[in-house]
């Protein structure tokens, strides 16, 4: 199959979608060429003529391209709620990675220790000292965590 046989159809659809969605026509024409190659790979001759299959693949692909293009503003992706939460998680992980080993140990103990509400900080300090931390490490770690959580 020769792309030049379908070139007019690609440019006509690219022109139409560029008017509808404001996407540059040249970008859509390039996308049409990539979709042509994709349609060649996925075409099943017993199910449809190639021109029919290519037109369907091209319409869907150009529509998806236009939707994706609309999500970008001057080349920078718009942040949706999901991407913000991922960014926040990464920032929190980087902050935790910067904590001292004592603070990380305290976090580990707090996560894995069932603390009834009536337990006191002194009992937590006793548990931490039994886990191998000295008083200075415990106090420094607790103050570092207070600053971290503030």
C-alpha cells in the first residue's frame, strides 16, 4: 500500500480537525502518516477494505491526538488531581529520605506499633530505646519529626 494514494484523505481530515480543535494542520498530517502505518499493521483483509479501516483508525487517532493536544498549554501539561497527588507523594518521599536515621526508625516504630490512645510518650521512648536508639537520638528524632510534620 502506498501512502500517497491516501494523502488527500489524510490532509482533508487533518484540515477538518485543525479547524474544529485548533490543532496545527501539519501536526495532524504527521499523525495521519503514523496512523497509516498503524492501520497497515492492524488491518485484517477479511473484515474490511483497507480504506475503510484506515479511515476509522485515522478518525479515532486524530481525535485522541486533538484531545491530548488540548490538555497541553504552551507545551506544559495541565495538572489534574491525580498528577498533583503523585507529585505530592514524590515530594513527601524526598522529604522522608532527607530525615536522619533516628527519625526514620521512629517512623518505622510508629507505623508498626499498635498504640492504644492511653499510652504515653514515655512508653514510646522506652520502646524506642529497646529498639537501639539512645536518648539523644530519640529526642533529636522527635524534634525533627515535629518540624517535619509542622
